[in-house]
């Protein structure tokens, strides 16, 4: 039988795994802005893995990698070459950043309840400096490759 004191006990603190911490939206946004869609997908994948949601979240990283791989194909099929011809190099860089922000937006929509839950419970996100820098470097590599090819 429950006592009135049992009603005052926090119920969220007794979860078996504790609170699952994911990287903040700031890390995801900055990485996606500077590293493009690949960096955004890396942050989203790590957050999905930390939440144990890889079974439901796998389409985002896989779709991002497939689209980027198809974009890197040679001239008649590759999207990078077509965008470079239409927009120039500056436009290609801008399109890369816009695509990164789009991936971040999808990632945020997938994990927004977890971000809100962390904020409500006062849980601090883990430091995202190292992951963010690695994601930006890995995400910028396809763009550098595309811009270096003639």
C-alpha cells in the first residue's frame, strides 16, 4: 500500500539507466553549419546511439551518406559539379551549409523530446567540443574534395 510520502518521491530518478545525456542542440547546429550534412548526421547518429534509438533513427545517417556519395559522382551524374556550374564555388559552399542545417533540423525534430526532457530535469549535456570538431572535419572533407576536383 502506498503512503502519502511515496507520492512525494521523484519517479524519474529511479529509472534503471538513469538519465541519458545527449549532445546539445548548439553542438549539432554549429557542426552542421560548418561541416555540412555529414557533420549533422554524425551528431544525430551519436545522439541516437546514446539514446538507444538506432533501430528507428538509421534512415537519417544512411540517407545523408547516400546523397553525399551520389553528389560526389563524376560530372553527368554528380550534383556537386552541376551546382558548381550553376552557383559557383561560393554558392556550392552555401548550399552545403543549407543542407547541413536541414539535416540538423530533421535531427532536432527526431530528438526534441529528449532535449526538452533534459532541460526540464536540469541535466547538463556532455561536452561536445571533441565530437563537434571531429564531425566538422569529417563533414568538410567531401566539400573540400568536390572543390579541389576540376
